[in-house]
């Protein structure tokens, strides 16, 4: 398991030493939606409670929709802290998808109600954070907190895609979640792009007037 580390300033306790619980706080971070042609990219950050372990955590891509939904509810009920954040289609087009993803990750970490002492991020790139962080390749399959973040991000984004489908049903967002399937590419050629499409992505750019 390869990893990459960055360091940040050590958090200080207000009245002396940092409590043991605070010292133990580790957040897992993952994203959903880098590859699709439409919709925001989503990131989640989760601090699990070791006193309330959640069984069945795994990479969200290895789980079926019903199991993801069940685990989503269990994570929300039992995690010490969690946050879900987005980077918009406009931000993706302005910054590029990598930088927008890192922005969403940073927003998720900053949205946690408890400040983590360290952050574990799926992949090989790190957002700019004020706490020590480690990038872990395939961490969504090996680190429970990252698995939990993967599930939160995936379920949240799937729900966003269901809402997009209600607005623009002829693109099929509810089925392909914005990914460049043959049906999605055909719909783009027939109907052109809608406001939810990422205009910086080549298949969308090609159908713009």
C-alpha cells in the first residue's frame, strides 16, 4: 500500500494538553464523480467512532446500491463527525477536475465539527490542509474511514444525479450517473449539452454550438 504524506501545524489545546480523544481523531477522505461528464464532484470526510464499529465497510464501487444506502445511514448515525462537500460544474470548468476535486476534499475536511489530528486521503494526491495528511492508493478498499467517506460521497452524488434526471430526463442521468456511456454520448449528440454538463470535458465541448 503506497502512501504520501504532508505535514501541517500541530493543533494546540486551549487549556493545556490536547485530550486523548482529540489526539486520536483521524478523518478518512474520498471523492465521487471525477469521471462523469456532468454534475458536481463530491467529497466526504468521516471520523469513525472506534467504540461503534461499522461492519461491512468497503470501497463504494464494490457495493450494491441498497447496501450503500444502508451503510450511509449507519455511518451518519454512528460516526463521530462527517461532512459532505462539492465543487460545482462551474468550478470544475474553471479550475480543472483535479483541482476541483482537491477543493471539494478540503471543504469536506474543513466542514467537520471535530477538527481531525490527521487525515487519510484515497489516491495519490493531497488537498491543501492545515493538519498532517497521508495519501493512500486504494485506501477506499483498505482503510475503514476512507471506505466510509467513499460510501457517503457516492450515495450523495447518486442522489444528485437522480435530481438531475428529474430536470433533464432525456439524458438518462439516473442510470449512468453522468458517465460517458454510449447512451449518454448519443443523448449529447441529439440534444446538445444542458447546464449540468461540464463544458471543459471533450465529449461535451464537441457538441457545443
